[in-house]
C-alpha cells in the first residue's frame, strides 16, 4: 500500500517520493552514517520509500541538509548532527556506515581527520553494532586496491597502496576499517557486510566535490576549460548511484559476508570521458592538460563476478543514461547559483 510521503519537492529532489506502509514485522530501524551525503541521501530515499525507519548521523562536512530536506517532517525519519569519531547510543537493527569524505580534495583537506573518521568512526559503529546486535555494512572502496597491478580488480587482489602518499589517509583508513570489520566478526560475532564501491556518480554530487564527473560536467555546461590531470590515459569505470544503492541493499540483506565489489565495469580513459561529456553537454569547452596528481591510479575496472554470483546484482543503468540525469541535475545547480559555479 502506498502512502503519500510528507516530502516537499526541493531543488535536490524536484519530485515527491512515496513511502510504503510496512507491517511491524518487516519494518526495520536503520542507521545511515553519512546519510546527508551524495550516496547516503539516495540510500535514505530508497529505505524510506520501502517504509523503514531511518536515522541519519552526519557532521555535514561534505553532506548537505538539503539532500534529505524532503524527509525532515516524516515520522519515520530522524536527522542527528553527530561526528562518528564520538561514540553514540542508539537502538537500531541495521547500520549502513558511509560517513567519510570520498572525493580526493575533500579527504586530503584534513588527512588526520579522514584517518580518525575511518578508524575511530568505524570502531564506534562496530561497538554500537556489537551492543545492539545490529548488522553493519561498511562502505569500503576500490581505492583499497591502490594503483592496481591486476586488471580488472577481483576481491582476491590485495592491492598496491603507498602507505605514506597523499591518498593514504583514505586508502589505508578504509583498509584498516575492513580489518576491524573482520576482527569484530571473528572475536564478537558481529554480522558484517563489506562493499568495495567503485567510482559512482549522479544527482546530488556536491558542485565543489572535485571528482571527475562533477568537474567535467560543470566545466562543460559553462563552456570553461575541461581540466585533465596528466595525459588522460588513466582509466576508471563509472556506475550510476541508483545501481549502487540496489547493490548495497542486496548485500546488506543477503547471506554473503566477504568483501563484494559494487561497480559498473564500463571502463573509459579520462580523455575519452572528457570528450563524451563535452559532447553530451553540447559544449564549446577546450580540453586542458594539467600536471598529473601524485599516486593517481593508472587503471581501475570493477570485476563484479562475486556480486553477480553471491547477491544476484549487476548494474542496470548505462553510463549514458546516468550522465543524462546527472547533467540535468547540474544544469539546475548552475541556474540556482546564478549561472556560475567554480568546481
Ligand atoms: P560524500 O562526501 O558525499 O558523503 C560522505 C558523508 O559523510 C557526508 O554527508 C559527510 O558530511 C559525512 N561525514 C564525513 N565525515 C564524517 C564524520 N566524521 N562524522 C559524521 N559524518 C561524516 O561522499 P559519498 O560519495 O556519498 O561517499 C559515501 C561513502 O561511500 C564514503 O564512505 C565513501 O568512502 C564511499 N565510496 C564512495 C564512492 C563514490 O564514488 N561516491 C566510491 C567508493 C567509496
Ligand atoms: N581527474 C581529472 N580532472 C579532474 C578531476 C579528476 O583528470 O578535474 C582525473 C583524476 O586525476 C583521476 C580520475 O579523473 O585520474 C578520477 O578522479 P576522481 O577524483 O573522480 O576519482 P578517483 O578515482 O581518483 O578517486
């Protein structure tokens, strides 16, 4: 049965989302850390529309209240300004632990804080999961493979990470977060799930996010130079955020507790990707090559055989369909900002 939600259309969510009426037996109380961020807010939309009770913890470092504004008055929803490096007492059935800046400029802005978020934050959420016997899912990352020497990357690959480079605060933070997940499973029987997320894009990416998809779209929409770091031969595979959300929910509710890659294997060189976005935006932008950034992985592509086999998941949205929706979103953001955004 569908109930009209109390959501109010906002620039971030210019449509009404309906919530399902779930019986007590199926309704779960679900914590989403980092739920006001890009991925977290889409996950919140899906969980709310399924009729669950959702609590969001966020310190708003990179997240925005506007991303969850449409749920603020819904009885099933709570938003708590809280930093996960501090412990918290809550009663929940499941925890999606996403809190952590994800874009290189954001996580490198305060590397010590990024390390604290991944280490102390994950310990606190694991402690909570242990106390209330909740199942916990960690949003890990393809960055744990570092600059991979195996391509595409299966979960069995141990990675190639520089422990003291500029990306280490994020990569090593997530690596030790994974280690903590398995230590709590072995020692305390905590039910864990680990998603290794590959590059994801979609509406609600922060305009100043600094990642490649938002930068290239914003630059193209404003006919400004498209900035490629290095010669653009490095590759990434890109997934649309709705596919990621489906994967996270399937992983959480399935039986498989080893790490699972969640990504779209559709791989592009960054140069190809710049040309593609410029074409889709019908832009006059020039492509500008800037110096290569330190420790930038040269190749990355998701091997998703485990996800297909263990949780029956694979991406459904093509990169082109996803980009179309994301370009429309950034067009609205540029208009709302009075016609100019510096990415
Ligand atoms: P994001 O920066 O949009 O969201 C992160 C959220 O966490 C923000 O709302 C931020 O305010 C919050 N946060 C950060 N530090 C916090 C702290 N100490 N306490 C409480 N809240 C805190 O990033 P995203 O793209 O939505 O990524 C979400 C998660 O997914 C991250 O854990 C990230 O590592 C992981 N991930 C994302 C991608 C991707 O391509 N988007 C790829 C791999 C992994
Ligand atoms: N990149 C680029 N120009 C930009 C932003 C990023 O050439 O304006 C490159 C970056 O150097 C990397 C790739 O695009 O090789 C993906 O970068 P992003 O920050 O999106 O994610 P990463 O996979 O590196 O974490």
